[in-house]
C-alpha cells in the first residue's frame, strides 16, 4: 500500500477522506496532495582490475543482497550532492567523475508502507583512501568481476535494470 493510500484525514483541515487513489483531494478545503516519487541515487564504481564495487545490504529490504553506494535525496539537495553525501556516509569514501547512467522506477517497502521511488544511477570513480562502512546500513563491501555478478543477487529491480544498462552500453567507469 502506498503512503498516499493510508491518509484518512486531510493534513490541512482534518476533514475525513472521501474517495481514494492519487492525488489526494480534500473536498472540505480543496487541498490536493500528489503522490509523486521519492528520489534515490546510486553509483557503479569500477576499479583498475575491472571489478565493480557492491555493498551487501545490512538491513531490509534486501538484507544480504547486493546494493550500491547511494540512498535517498534530501529536500533542497541535488542528486549529485546526495550521491556524494551517501557515499561518504555509507562507505566512508569520496567519488569523482560522476556521469549519469539511467533512471528507473522502483517500489521501496519501509515500515509496512510502499514508497514509489525514482532511482537515478551514475558511474563514478572512487578516490583512493581507506573505506569505512556504516554498520547500520552496510553488511560488507564486495569487489566483483563483471562475470561474477548474478543479476538475481542484486537487491532491487531498479538496480538490476541499471546493471543491465551498464552492461548493454559497455560503459565502464574510468579506472581509479
């Protein structure tokens, strides 16, 4: 169930909800709420040996599956700024040479509510230095050669779609 579907009262005037679906329209005060997607970002990083950096998700959804450094974009933040912040927070690293790859819709289940997400994917290079994982988010890091990446081991449909785009286009981030 999406977040807009669980609203039973108008957040402006508290009138009971009439009708269903999206957008939410209050007949009492005229408020309209659109259920547009949240934006997420992630990046594919490749090393000089041709391996790609994946995170192992430390929590649900997708606990134990492959993920990417990245996360949600905060209000007032560009997608690129969010990517820098999330990489720093999750793996303690810095990236450079960010290049847009693709975007893909996704559904993210959190706290019993499904959120529509638009995931934006990039390629980037990792700046040399020691990485330090956020244990609340990341279970481990794995550098995997392309041939060893099993699409079914990637946590989310949007990430799987982006991996396929990366492979289909033959895009390889520059060596770091």
